[in-house]
C-alpha cells in the first residue's frame, strides 16, 4: 500500500519537467519553489489593478456628468487598444492565411460594434446643460486628439487612402520615401484648421507636437504590411466571401458608423453654426465627421463605384435625417 504522503504521479511528472526547465537555464528549482511557497494567492482586484483603474478619473469641474464623459472616453481608448492588439498580430504574421486574417478582422469588428453601440452614452447619457458647461473647461482638448484611432487607420490601409480626397489619385503610386511628406496631407489635419484663417488650431498643434513622429514611424512600419496589403497578398483562393464581407463590415464600422455616432452626438449637444465650434476644441466637425465629405474607405476595391459615391448617405438619412 502506498504511503499517505506519496505524491500523485502527475505531480511528480510536473516537478521533473520544472526541474529540467530550470536546469536548462542554470537555475535551482528549489529556489523557485520557495518563491511559490511564500507568494500570496492572486486576487481579481490586484490582477487588473482595479484600485488604480478606478482612481484615473479626475474631473476638473463640479458637474457630475463630467465623470461619465471621462469614463466613456477611457473605455473607448481601451477598445482601440484591443483593435490595435489584433492588427499588430496580423502585421507580425509573415504570411497569414485567409482564415487567420478573417479571425483577426472579426475580432476587430466586435470591438467596433461595442464602440458604436455604446455611443448612446454620449448622445442620451449626458445632461446637455452640464455638458456644455464642463466641456468649455476642457478646451482645447478634443477626441480628435486620439492617437490610437490614427494608428488604427494606418494599420488598416495604405496612406493614399488617408490623404485629402482630392489628393488620393495623385498619391496612388506613393513610395516609402513619401510617407513623411504625406503626413501633412492626411485628411484629419484639415478637420482642425481655423475656419477664418486656414491655420492649424491649437488642438492640432498640440497633437502634432506630441505624436507627429510616432505617427510617421508607425506609418513606415505599416507601409508594407497593413490590412489592405495583407488582403492583396492573399492567393485568390483565400479571398473568401466571408473575409471580403468582414473587411467591408470593418470599413463601414470604422469609417461610417463610428464617425457618424460622433456626429449625432455633436448635433445633439452643440450648435450647428460653423463658426460656433469652440466646444470641440476648434475642430470643424460639421465638415470633418460626415463620411460623405471625406469618403474615407480602407478597402476601396471591395466597393462598387455607386457604393463609394454614396458612402455614408444611408446611415445619415436613417439616423439623423440629413440629406
């Protein structure tokens, strides 16, 4: 009969595997077992740094709904980080299969669905009177200054699809050495210019001072391996209808539904007069957010001429009633 303190064979097998693992690195297993013996059990709140997370909201006014505004934007940035996490793995895969690409894009789509579906927090979940007051205390900051969203764009398509619409045809054949110069032609820069003078707003100047080099470096990293190029590099047999549809869904979520969710919130809370734009950090949101003006499309080849021409129109008519 085995002694009562005899280890289960499975435990002994694990100990032998650990011994071999640490021996291969010149390490002593007993020391690591001591560390395990003295370590505390992990807790949920420590693992996700809950106390730190819940301490990151610092309103600058006494209006209660400002905390909603902060938490929602922080949540948004975490979802952008999740999207970039998937796009990074797609970027780092030397030759991803169509199935692998589909898996990553479907994950990104789930994140954007959450973002779009949750924007009612900003549309209906804020007291308009409070918003208009506390928002003035946040100038010149703006959601325009979300660098992660700019990185999502650059990870998704080639830079010629991200410059001002009238420059895109001329930039189709751009090369790697053109990336730096094309930064100044990116579509969103025009969304943060003074209406009267055409000069960059303080919002834009702040953003570019902090992130210009980061964005250019990221664009250079993604020049050869953004989602569009990965799609184009796939064998025809792996360009499945499911993958094509997932890419189209991503295009609509990121370039129609997401900006128009912002537009709906701006229409709800802000004045419609183009000169009254202070509450958005000086961005010209009337011209910047509607997809029908920018016609930003990550994967133009997946859409018909008519679909590209009518980009975003059906959403606007359904949700806002504008033509």
